[in-house]
């Protein structure tokens, strides 16, 4: 299976050349942990990106990014309101409960795996005030959602208003934040909205093994540093993680990569037409395909994951060639 025909996941993409160059450039003696000059520069880079004071930490996985951010917001006896099809509920193998020492995920509904103020309020309304029931301590949204749909700035503002009304911090799982920014075509500050912390995904965007947690409250960042160490995620040669993040974030490559991936997904979506399960707003295409149809596509050399017995998920990446996306689109149209 050649990489050019791989639509399994953006996690399967190769590492961007700029990241390799940055890793080589970082390979000199520097203070360990996050005392090196690259790690120290992350705060200013993200502050410039979002137009407000930020504190940024590197971590080695998206799971750690989400869970360490939430651990600064939620006590073990509390809960996180999230969509029932969110990544932290469906694909983290219980990691939030582990990192949050038993805190609960409080599941809400919403079309396209996106929360709405009404669905958040429904969860809150079902919680009795008192010591016998888990209380909500935070809200988590996924940008883009597990179905590849973006939260618009006004929708985020409305959820943020509910969060403030109830005194709840807002976390954003941004594993594909770059793809949301490319689709919405607005400043990153509008894409993150009123979130108090952002798990900013770089591994899916051309990185190797580094994601960032961006805090808009320095006090939370300081708490996260202790929790990161305790969780075993304080890497001694952290400069190599910072180098990856800066190579993409500081240069604008992160957005260029996302645009390329989104364009490839749009190419497939244009050919799939009536088979689409959801609108295509980022780099994920969900299509209705029977078992025989999926087998026929795989026989032509296309790799992808089944979503269920009647559908598949096709994911494009920064290095997906437009002609390969077009070839997949033609193959689907010919079924």
C-alpha cells in the first residue's frame, strides 16, 4: 500500500520536511525539560497567533493534551459535559477518568457531534444540587467534531455564554483545529472563541510526536506543568517537541497543510455526492458504502477505515495528492 493511496487517517501521514529540518537544527546541547530556548519561545508564538496572552506546553500525544488540560479544570468528584460522540468519550480508552482521578464524563447530544447551548442546558438541568450527584466542573467541545463539522464563532460564543453563566471553564479538543481554521477562514482567535484551554493538534498536521496545550489562563498552565510531570509527560529533551510545533505554528505551514488536506477532502466529496453522511467541512469524508463496494475500493489500492457496516470514513492529510483524491472520487462515483 503506497502512502499516496492511504486515506486511513491524517495520523498515518508522513512528517513534514520543515519538521525534520527543525529537529536537526534543535540537535545541540540545551537545558533539559522545558528550559531550552525553543520551549521558552512557545508562549510568545501562540500569544501572537491568538492576540492575547497564552501559555503553551508541549506533550507527546493528543490524549495527554486533552486530559492534562481538563485536569486543571475538574476535580475527581466532578464531571465534564461533552458530546456523547466526542473523542474523549469514544476514543480515549477511559483516559479522562484516569487523568482526572475518577471524574465523570456527562454526555450531551447535538447534531453532527456538536454541542449546542440547549443540549448543554439539558444536562445541567438533570443534575440536582447536592452532595449525592456528580456536579459539572467543565465543558469540552471538539473543533472540528468527530464528524468533521466546525463550530462557527457565533455557536462557540453561545456555548461560552452558558459556560460563564454556570461558572464552568471551557476546553476545546483541537486535534484538527487547523482544519477548522482553514475551513472557517477567519482568525485563529475566532476559531477558538471563548475557550479557556485548547488542545492544539500538530501530529495530524504534519508533526511527528508533539501536540500543544494552549492555556489562556497562566495559572492553569502552571498547574498543568506539575500534572504533566506527575503523569510522566515531561520529556527531558523537550526541545525536540517544541521544535516540531514551532516549525509549523511559527511559519504558517500549519494552515497551509490544513488547506491542502481540506481541498483533497472536498475533491472526494464532490464525486461522492448522494453518498455523503455529513457535509464535508474539513478533511474527513463519511460515505455510505456497502461491504462489496468497500472491498472493490480496497482492491483498487485505497486504504480507509470502515465506520460501521454500511459506511466508511475517508481522511485526507497534508501530503494527500489532489490527483489521488480525484482518483478515489472517480472510483466511488463508478461503483
